[in-house]
């Protein structure tokens, strides 16, 4: 008899653990651009609330939105807005994609530090990426062929650049298309004729950011929308966030959370 | 039959059935997700158009540039790895003394143990600026860079498999050749190597399969430009790199998603054929 009771209690305890954990567990997935923000914020939040367990995964903006639709994550990160098709799929599945803006991000155009060019106009930038201008001397720079470095055509960063700079016309077929911000930064730093673009958080001393339409990408020019290549970063939820998801997102948009955002090299929304 | 034995038998039986189920599951889902690309583009445009603009409007799904990129880096890798791998195999099997052999063999196999991302980092951070400096080319991430890195990765496959094949050649053949007055070089080139031919060919084809399917390295060092290269110093975008780079950012069920699976089908067919050739070569030897 005693053994039986013990057995029943054990079974109940095992069953209770996941039910109990449900309220303390938050899954965040999606954009690799938003990933460092989500990770740092999750660590800070879990330090304050040790009983909470937040797991953060990457995967890309599409994965973030798809996992909200599939219900496999509570928060889906995206460095772009949800596409019409994704909104439609969500509606079909009874999901209401709700966009929470958590940070600002500027895309800085960078060249090798040995390049004498300090600024370009949006039109010049477009003609470089379209493959029309092929040598730096045509723009008043050194006599060197321009090495165009772009991000992969499916990355959120490419999409924003393609939209804001290229007006959706094609990037030259000979452009290098690299898989991450870090790869672009590394390649620009060791390729003398290179031009590339990275998130503001990836600027470092080995690459040179240039002005676009005479505006330097800085926190201020991105916040007041003066700098032309800027975007907002999002965390999607199913409907208005509730429960732990709401607490976590509230934390990120709070003054303390935005400090973390800035610490990761992004620009605060306040 | 003993009960224990029966259990053991059924466990191994289930294990072998499982692998077959997994294999067919993967093949089925590959074709199930990949074939719908033909609703958006004709098979001729898919295979023979060189315009890969999957996110443009309207999108273009021509993978000729990607196939060309894959073959350029893979053939480049073989040009580098065949002489190195085969040379190492001949040295270890035929020339080196026992002590040198015992040191050299595991060292070369150690090359196979280095994670591909480490190779990729090496190509990106060291080889790329080195190529720019030495060859005075504008771009360091190109087909040549990827060929060198892939070539080094394939060396242990070719050398260890060829070495196995060479060492199974019976000693009587070598002795007969030497007795007839042939020197060591002639014995190796005209007797031992031809006798081990099928094993050597298999190792090269296996190396080909490894190089064409390798993803991380080409993603990091090939440059990623979807174009048919004019020279080996042009950046290219091999098939595995395309799938790896774009899948994570593609909405499921879109034409782009199916096109990426379509690329995976082509890759699968290429590696499948290379494995068939190996089976054929080995079978012929056994007969």
C-alpha cells in the first residue's frame, strides 16, 4: 500500500513538472540580427528571475515568423516586417501576427580603410551595386576595381538594403554574396577594393564606414531617420503579447532593456 | 532457437530496417518538396538558365551558374588532391619504412578530423588576403580559394583509401616485377598501381562526392556570386552553399523554398551516380 501511494505520487510529480514549467519557460527563435539582443536580454532577465527559463534560437527572420505560425516559439524575431504571404498563412492557421518593435538598426556602408573615398550618394551606391560603376577612380577614388560585397539574397539585411538602396533592381551577378555580417566585415577589412554593408553593431576599427547622402550612420541620425538605410527590428507574437512573453518584451523596451540593445551595437527606440 | 539469440537477431534486423526507412523518408521528402519547383519554371529553364535571382520580382530560378560553380571548385579540388593524396599513398605504402609509416598515416588522417568550419575560417582569414597579395587579384574569396581548401580536405580520403588498395596488392607481384629487372619506380607505376586501380578510382570518386557535397567551406570562401566564372579567380556560388545560405530565410512553401529542394535533388542525383560508379568499379574487380 505504502509503495502504491509512493508510486502514484511519483507519477503525479513527473506529470506536474512540465505543467509547472510551462509558465516559466519562454522560447524565442528567429532572425540572426535580433539574436544577440534576445540572448543578452534573456540572460539579464533570467539573472533577475532565476525561476524563469528562456531559450533563444537563431534560424533567420522567416524561421522566426514561421515558428509563431507553427506555434513552436512564443516570440519570433524578425529583422523585417512580415510579408503579405506570411500574414495570409498566419490568418489561415488562426494566428494573429503581432509586431513588437524592440530596436533600431542602421546598415552602415563600409570600405577598406585604405580607400580614400569618404562618402557616396544613394544613387552612386546603387550604380556600384548594379555593376555600372566598376572602378573607384570613376568616383574620385584610387584606380582599383570595385569588389562588390553583398549579403545573401535571402537575408533580412539584404532585403532592407535591396529595398532602400536598390529599389528592388538586381545586384550585379558578380557581387560576392556572403552569409553573415561578420563575413562581410572580415572580407572588407582584407580586400583593398571592397565595398560592403553591415549592421551598425558590426562596425570596427578594421573597416571604414562612409557617409551616405552626407549623413554618417550614427545613433542620432538613425533615430531621427536622417540616415537613409535604417530599419526597425521586431519580435512577433501571436496576438498582443501576454504572460511571460509580455513581461520579457516589456523588459526589452524598458530603459534597462534598451541599454542592452545599445550594448549589442544597435540603436535604442527611445 | 535460443531466445536470447532471437532477440539479438530482431534488434539488428530492426536497426537495418530503420536505416532503409530513414533513407527512403529523406529521398521521398526531397522529391516531394523539390519537384513542385517545376510548377514555377520549366525543367529547361531550371537547369540551363544562369539567372539565379530567387528573391526578385518576378523571381528567376536558373541554377546553371550554381552547377558550374560546384563543378569548378570540385574539379579544382581534385586537381590539387589527386597528386597529393596518391603521392602520399604511394609513399606510405611502397617507400616509407615502418616507423615513418606509423607516424605519417595517422597524421594525414588527422586532416580528416578538422571540422570544416575551421577550414573555412582559415580560407577566409588567411588564404583570402594571401591570394590578393600574391596573385594581385581584387577578390580573395573565389573558386581558387575554395578549390585549395576543398583539395586539402579531400587528401586524407584519397590517400587512406588508395593506401589500403595499394597495400592489398600481393607482394608476389612486386617480387616478380623486381625479379624481372624492373626498378622500384617501374614496379610501382606499371605493376602495383594498375593492380590497385579500382581502389584508387573509388577513392577519387569518393573524394569527388565529398568535395561536391561540402557545404561550410564553399559557403565561407567561394564568394557566393551566382555567375559562370570567367577565370578561377572569380567568385562562384556552389549548390550546397546556396541551399545552406538561403533555406533559413525562406518562407516555407514558396517557389524559392521548392527551388532550394530542387537544387538538393540535383546534388543528390550527382552523389548517387558517383556512388553507383564506385559500386560498379568494386563489383567489376570482384568478378
